[in-house]
């Protein structure tokens, strides 16, 4: 019942904050958002799951209650955690309070609604990472879009309407495609399943339960479903060429929203890819290994090249997310323990590091009111602590060892270089690895021109150090990144335990 | 019996704590945290001496201490990634060198930074501490992954320290270049690490299950490897892997063509230059090759490439040193050149010679940089040698120690550099017959000898001899004990370090036991099986041939030739520059001077490459905005014909949006129900 409590507390907090006066909504929201974080730490400490939730492993904190019936199949409230979902739950509950803190300075209107929506989003994100019934999961999945839409569309920058609509329509259309793909799969399973429970469906597919449906062969249905779901999730991740909504959304979104967008929302896409495409239909994935690895590599290199061309600090970080997500896709497609595990680890690591980068850029922006590379120089002189952490975060992004990003990327590279499931694995890996050079190129260049050199700012007013509540979350995030980089096994071990059945699911590794 | 090896982590951690203290509390500490750094490095130095003594007593350690990522599958095999320590004669020696130089640099910094009224001292001492700690972690690493990780941290620290004066435009740019160019090399290194782990399932340096041992066994048929990429035979694949790792070495040890960052790195404070060039970052590359020499020795092609790159870099960098006007620039190019010699030695099978030169160079180059620092203090931070002159009488301690370092650098008997450089050339010579790449490397190394002597003494004469050529040179600022002390220690070492390995004397006179370093690295007093110079000689491809008479004759002729060449260079410099008012003789070189002065325009080439990359990025951006996003927006405008109405739906009013969502869900369920046969 702890999981339910976690989600319920987040929903209730959202409601309470929504009804509270603007003046103290921020502080109230921060205090309330600590509850789910403490709860998730409790979940972590008592975690006793093993194996993968979808392939018959022991699910921790499981609840399954019949709810209603759709199309002859039962829908249930079915939640639980395994080694893949727990780290993401912890990541979510950890990032939300920090994101709320980072909102105190920039958000100066309709605060109660803003913080209420942030908490509402958290509740739904927790739902996405814990739900094990397709319908339940889909409700949460779609419901995440609502607060996101408003958070960008109301509190965003000058082109917020455009960005919000683009984000909403694009990802929603993709969801529809994914929904159709998944439904065709469940109906092709016919009588071999009686519910929308994901473990049951996964098991039925693995046991060859797919039948001919409207004269279409099982193999073809599986492949079509795979492609539909892959495209659907690819938008969310995002994978090139479905990424163009992301920079627009990031540039318009206020800092705390960017933190959650990059930190958690993108991981919905990779998480869903792992759960649906790679766990349920491993052989289809494996058959498409070369094209998927190719778009992973393209995402890495192309995303990094785009970041190199940007002049807006936030756009730089946004495009580099595209690049980082490419690594995740590479890790997933190679079907090795370190590859799939590393991909999952990278989700957490990137969540922390991109969160830190957006937050730090936001703190600088609070002071300068510009994010353009040419508009400022020598910021290190005026905001030494913020810039110090920003530099540390940037090195984390570049994959500096003993920080979380290196661990994630290195696990992926080690897992993919010799992977039997991917032809030409060494070539794909080596190409993707070149991303570590380009990322250093654009981040170092951006830092050199904005943070160092003689101080200069297009507008002329006094700039001092940022307030404590702006800097504190940066420091906390940096600490978490280093802890995870020095001791990755605190998550990586449970992640690999849950990843192993996925790896064994593909017949190449049989 | 106290187990000294359990204190090895403390050697690494002490400077790390000084980093934390300086960073956290440096503002409130006297001297900006300098004393913490001095105490920490002194502690590390003493512990290292203890370790050295213990190793001399026959002990060694190869221990895994911490599991970074526990065992899991990577496809062909399972791996466990861990940290540990490998203490053998090589790493024990290196520990002493690094901690000693770091300690002296810390002390010197009191004079160079504190006394000169620099700001940001806590940041400076934090950087020094982290730099030292990272290098020490690299030195004791027991596996290639750990080595890579600390190698990268060394890169970070160089970035932080080269860019120390971040308020000026130059240093941040130099820092970026240093990190980026070495990162380019590290890219290949990282592929190499991943390839080693994929191929062998381990990255350990030592022991029967280490990757050099497994590679050896696989090549001679008594073992096998976990994986090779399709179709490649073992020798080819090992050569590829060796060359990949070499990428990192070429970057960090500033070998051609990735040497361009190093002269720019002179933007950093001078003590940092001493640390980077003598004992840490640049040394890291060569040390890595020595550390995994059991792997490199297996692949003749890799060795030949290493030798050729080394020989070429030695000559190439020396020519650029001929025409520089700034004191530190000359030293920068000499560093590149000297590490070229070490690479030549490693490629030529001269493992001991390389470590020998690494050792002597660490002392005399640290000495030269600190001496240059003293001159820079005296000259009020003017580094142009044409403004100096006549400093000899005004700063005798600096002069005589600098002179000792210069004699060592030039390879003049009996200073330290003579012995080590001579042994390198000897090793290259006797192994060169039948190896064209190696022979080429040898010739270039030999040619670089007179060039080195010439630029070294051009520097000495211009700086210290003749008449003062500026007001500051007439009245230089005095330096204190904290400058003279380290100079004296290093000056002594530059004279005597050569005596630890008097191989020519041993060979000519037949005196056994005076080639201490040879015995030391051959596990004479103990060490780890498989990590000895004998073992490397056995598995290596080379056999010795004496083209002039026997061994003794070759030793004598080789030494005479290299000493003769060095003296020639020195005498030419004497003739041209040891005059009251020297002129710029290099100007007579005309166009050649411009080419040399501009470093063969390689920096321009790299800048050009960087700009072209940015052009490609710009093109990608245009493509992305125009085509990909254009299609997205195009699709949406087509589907949003009558967009006004739709926009009304999406105008931010919650209730309307909720209605839309509900409608959509209902529609979905209806579709679902129909297709699922719900209504039938």
C-alpha cells in the first residue's frame, strides 16, 4: 500500500497547493514534495524485488485489484516495482522538490497553480513508472501531458503557445500510434490473455500466444505492433528525426519545468521502449538491430552537432539530451546485461545531470535575463559558486569519470562493443562514442565564452551571487551525481537484476 | 608487521583531502590552504618512500580494493569493474617521483603565487591537490579502466589549472584546447579500454589473468580470448587495440599530431607547468605504455609505430624550440621533444631506458620550469628572453641550478640527461637493423640531439649571460627561500640521478651492479611476475645487433657520437649567443623561421578543422530547422486546416481541454469496443 500512498500523497498535495494562497504555495509545495521523496527512500530501503516485473520476477510492493472490464479483458489497479522502475521512482521524487526550489525565484505569478501542476505531474509520473496494467499505465501516461502543456503554455517564454501546442499534439499523436500498436498486439493474443496486465501479456507473447488476426500472420502483427510502438515512443524519447518539439519546448519552458522535462519526462519514452518494445517483443527488436543501432548513432552524433550550432544555452543542453538519449537506445538494442542495465542507469544519470544543467543555466538566467552566448562573458567573476557547479555539471555531461554520466555511458559502451545481438557492434559503438568528443567541444566552447574571460553583460546592472535556495538544489544534485558515479552499484546492481531476463528473452542470447 | 600497502590508498587520498580542505575552507586558512597541500604531499612523499623501501625489500602488491560495478554480462563474457592498487618497482618509483615533484611545486607556489599577491589561492591549491591525487590514483591503478578514469581526472585538473586566470581571455582558451585535444586522444583510448574488456573480459595489468598475460597465452597458443571482432586474427586485433590505447598516450604525452595543446598550456601558472610537464599529465601517457608494456611488446607493429612517432616528435618539436622568444615556450617544446625520446625508447624495446629518462626528465624539467618561474618572478612576469640577459650575477642560485638542468636537458656528460638519453639512443641503435621505422626513429632522435643542445643553451645564454637588455633585468626582484629551496633540491637531483643507471660504465668496465635501475625494474629485489624488463625482453620482437664491432664498441661509439653532437650544438649556441649583446640569428633563416615560429601552421590547421566542424554543425542546424522541423510543422498545418477552431480548443482553458480529453478517451473506447467485439 506504500506505493498507493505515495501516488495519493502526490495527488493530494497537488490539490492542497492548488487551493493555497500564492504567497506561500512555493514553500508549501516544497515541504509536501518531500513526503514522496522520503516515501521512495523507504521503498528503496525495503526493496525486495528480484527479476523483471514483466517476465515473472518477484514484484516488490505489488497491488493488483480488479477494476473494470474492457473488450472482454479485465483492467486492474496493478502497480509494483522492480529493479528498473525503482530507480526511476527515486529519481522522480528526488528531482521534484529540487525543481520546486528552483522555481521560487523565476515563477512570480499564479504560484499556487504552478506548484499544484508540478505536483500533479509528479503523481502521474509515479503512476507511469509503477503501473503494470496497460490501461492504468496509459491513463497516467496521457495525464502527464496535461500539466506539462499548461506549465509550458502559461508560464513559458514568448513563443510558449507554439511550443506547448507542438509538444502536446506531437506527443499525443505519437501516443495514439503506440496505443493502436499495443491494442493490435493484445487482440492478436486472443483468448490467451484475460487481462491488460503487462506481465500476463508479456508471458503470453513469449509463449507464442500471438495468433492470426484478421488474416494477418502473428509475425507480421508483432512486427507492425513493434514499429507502431517504437515510433510512438521515439517521439517521446526523442529519437532523431522526431526530436524537433524538444528544443522548442525547452526554450519556452520555465527552468523548473525544463528540469522535469529533461530529467524525467524523456525517460518515460526510454522506459516505455524498454518495457514494451524490448521486453515484450525482443526478437522483433533484434531483427531490427542494425537500423535501430543506426538511428541511435545518428541521434548521438547529429544531436551533438546540432548542440554545437546553438547560441542559446538552453538549446545547447536541450540538443545534448537528444544525443544522450541516443546512447540509451544503443544500450537497449544490444541486449546485454551491461548494455540494457547501462541504458537504464543512464536514464537516471542523465536525469540528474541534465536537471543540474538546466537548473544552473536557469540560475544564471535569473540574473542575466539572457541565455544567448554572445550576450555575456566572464560570469564566473560574479557568480563563482553557481558557475563552479555549472562547470562541474558540464564535466559530468562530458562523461567525467567518477560522475554518474561516465558510469552510464561506459556501461553502455562496454555492454555494446562485443554484443552478439548486434552485427557490427564494435563499429556502431565506436561511432557513438565519438559523441564524447563533440560534447566536450560544445560545452567547453559555450563555457569559455559565457563564464570566463573579462566580465561583460549586454544589460548593465549589478549582478551578485544567487540566493541560497537557488544554489542549494544545484549542490544537492551535484552531490548525487558524484555519489552515483563513485558507487553506481547502489542502483546498477538491481537494474542489472531486472535487465537480465530482458537480455535472455532474445533468442540470439537464448 | 605493518602492512605498508594498506596505506597506499592514503598516498592518493591525502592530496585529495587537501583539495577538499582548500576548496571548502581555503578562504579562512593561512596562505589560502597552501600548508594543507604541503602537509598532504609531504605525507604522501614519506609514505611513498616507505613503499619504495618495502618494494626494495622484496614485497609487491596487486590487490583489488573496491568493486565499482559488480559482475555482469557484456555479451561474450562476464566482467566485474573494480579499483585496486598495483605496487611494483615501476609504480613505487613513479610514486616517489610524483609526490616529490608535487611537494616541491607546492613549496615553490608559496613564492610564486602567495608572495606575488595572486587572488583565488584556495582554488589554486585545491586544483594542485586534485591534480596530484588524480595522478597518484593513475600511477597505482591496477587495471586499465581505473587508469583511464584517473587519466581523465588528470585532464580535468589540467583544464582547471591552465585556466586558472579565468578573467583573462587567453587562459580559458588554452584550457579548452588542452582538454579538447587530449579528449580527442582519449576517445581512442576509451575504445581501447572497451575493446580490452570485451576481448579479455578483464582490464587487469598484472597476474596470470591479466590482459597482457592472456594476450601472450593466446598468441602462443596456450590460451584463448573471449572475443575478437569477426574475421580478425589475434595479432591484427591486438595491434589495433594497442594503437587505440596509444591514442590517449599521444594526446596526453603531447606527441605529434596531438601536441598542439601543450605550448598553449603555458598560460597556466608556472608551477603548474612544472607539475604538468615533469611528473603528471604529460608523464601519464608514457607511464601508461610502460605500465602495460607486457601487451605492447607482443605487437611489433605497434612498437614500430611508437618508435617512429617518438623519434619524429623528438626532432620535430626540437626544431620549433629553436626560434621561440619566450622562456616557457622553449621549455614547452623541449618537453614535447623529450617525451618523444621516451616514446622512441619504448618503441625500441628500451623499457628501462624509457623509465630512466622519465625519471631524470621529471627532475630536470621540473627544475627548469621552476627556474623559469624564478626568472619570471624576477622579471615581473615578463617572459621574453630578449628582455633578459645578465641575470647570472643577480640570481646565482637560480642560475647554477638552471644551468645544471640545462646541461642535463642537453645531454652533457655527466648530468642526468646524458645517461638516459644515451641509453635510449643505444637501445634504438642496436635494435634498429632490419626495422626501417625504428631506424628512422633512431636517426631523427640522433638529429634532435644537437638541436636540443643548441636551443637549450640559446635559452641559457639569452637569459643569464650578456648584458641586461631591459630595466627589469638590470634590477630583478629577489626570490626567497621558498623558491631557492626547491631549486636546490632539484638541481642536485639533475646532477646525480643519472648515476642510478650507469649502463655504459657497467658495460665498458664490466662493473656489475651499478646499473641499479635495470636491476630494480628487472625484479632483482622482488616485484610481480610478468612485470619485469626481462619478461618484456623475452616476449618482445627485438634482438640486438652491433653494427660497430662488439657491444662495448657500440656503447662507446654511440655515447661518443651523441655527446659530440650535443657539444656541437652547445658550442654553436655559445658562439652565437654568449656575447654581450646577442642578435636574432634565427632571423637569417627567413621563411623557415616563420614556419618554425608558427609551429608548422599545425595550430592553424586544427583551428581550421574546428571551424569546418562548426560549419557542418551549422549546416545540420539549418537542415534540422528547415527540413525536419519544416515537415513537422507542415504536417501540422495541413492537419490543422481551419486551425482557428482548433486553436480555440487549445486556448489554455482547463475545462475545454478536459472535455476534449474525455471525448477522445470515449472515442478510443468505442473504437476499442467495436474492434474487440464488445458490442457484438
